[in-house]
């Protein structure tokens, strides 16, 4: 069931960057092989300016860089993510695809998008508010290629804070 109103009170400007891939097909293959089962893993289609559009495999949403770093070190120590993973600069923006009143409905929408080659993730805001979002971006401009792709699928996404 869709939710129309909620007040966001916690923001998550940090994420673990685990891989970068130049094309979508390779990004989706790597995501499915290595990262899809990790809670909070997603793909960010991002405009990096002069280097072009890239697909980043990212993990998690963290309120501080220290929390992100602690989680990254733990995952690296257990061999779950590669040693090349890092915490980049703040990525406070995301694309909100939908807001749902229950987790199962939001997960069903996420699975449908995964079939379309989009790897979104859920952000639990409250026990009855789940945001289906895509990507983690340093600016609204860097989100434009991903936003356009979601619009081309007939969705009504919006750029907002994580």
C-alpha cells in the first residue's frame, strides 16, 4: 500500500563503494554473482562528468563516515567484500521510486525493477514507511542519467535526500 506522507528525520549520506563498472550488463552480472544477497547492496548509475556514466556497486546507508568505515572493515575482514572497497565523499542524494506502508509490497516492487535491470534498495523510515530508492549521489546533477532511465520505465521518481 502506498504511503503519501511521512517526515524524514534521519539522513544517510555515506555508503560503501565496492566496485565500479563502465557498462550496465557487467554491473548487473557482478551484482548478481557477488553482492545481491548482501542486505543493502544496490547499483548507482552515476554521471561522473568527463569520465562519463558509470555503474557503481554500493552497499548500505550510514549516518556517519565512522559507521560506514567500521562496517566496511568488518566485511573486508570476513572476506565478504574486496579490500579495494572504500568510503567516498558524501552522497546525500538518492532517487525515490516509491514509498510503501509495508516491507513485502516494497520488496515486490524492488524485485520487479531488478527484472528491468535496476538494482534499487529499501530504506526503512518507520515500522510503516519503507522507501524504495535507487542510487547514492553527491549531487542532483549526477543522478540525472538514472532518473531519466527510471522515467523511461513509466515511473514517477524524484531526487531527494537519503
